């Protein structure tokens, strides 16, 4: 039996009215975004194996950490989390080798001297947790936000404000376009949730009038009614 490791974060709001409680689910975040069942490696999988060999384990560790920070807006993780995320693209990675190289990439860890090929990718936070050092982040400050907040801020800045400035009355936004522009991977449900959230509508002072296409799809299109005045806050 093989254990599958993943985490689910659910953001909820609770409203109490007299003797009734109403729970509203705002966002559901699964890390990794896709959980695959284990399988036996076939000959057709050898291409992936050769691709993994072209990259050093350190390369994979750094790229996975950078992608995790961008996708989640959180710069704190465990070696186990990086390993499980790396397995999505490199299923033949060895857990012990991977764990040793994570330690070797954190100079402040108590044991890096025991491993060759030391790097300075991470700061060791204790209790098995690490953070990516600033020079390897290579992202802007607004990317250090949770994905849903990144969507709301980006769409507001690039689409809503210019449309209001031009005096437009309506605006349609396709979820797949935002997903691609933000460089997300398997985050369509997060994008759709952010585009229809009350927080987004209130902050932009707009009204959601129509949702076209299938639910939580790249082709899901959101149409908004815009006010004529440019009263949107920054």
C-alpha cells in the first residue's frame, strides 16, 4: 500500500442569524492541484527518466520551490512537500536522495556538512521547515499573495480600471485568459472563484450579470456591469 500525500485548504465564512448558522465556502486550495494514483513504471515512461537525469536533483528542488512559492504565495514549506510536488513531473525521484539534497541546500541546517554539492537555496527554519532565500525568489511583491488575491488584484488593475476609464458599461473576462496570463498551473477553480467572489465585486464596485460556459473551465466567461464613474479604489 502506498500513501498519497496532499493538503486541502478551505476558506469559510460563518454567518449567524438567530438560531441558524450559514456556512459559505469561499476558496478550496489543493496542493498539489492534481493527485495521481501510483503506478508501475512502464517502458513508455523512460523518456521521463532520461529527462530527470538531464536535470540535477538540485535543479528540480530549486524549480519546485520557486513554483510552490509563486502558486501559493507562501514562502514556507517542508522537504516532504517539495518531494511530493516534484514527483508530479519526475516520478522516479528517490525520497532519500531528494531529502539529502534539500538539507545540503540549506547552510543553516545542522547537517549540511555531511552532504556534497552544498547550495544556499534555503534558510532552515527548524522542525523540518525551510524558506527560499530572497535572491532565488525572482518574483515581484504582488506575486507573494495567495492565488485568489493575485487574481483579484491583477484583473482589477489590468481590466476593470482601464475599462471604467474608457467609459465602458460592460466587460467580459474569460477565466482561461487570466489563468494563462498569471502563469498558473491547474488553478482554474481558484480563478473562477475569485472572479465571482463578493470581495472582488465589492472592491471593484461592479456587478456580475452573467456567467457563460461550463463551470470552472478555461472557457468560463464572466460578464460584469460597470458604473460610469471611476470610483474604484486602488
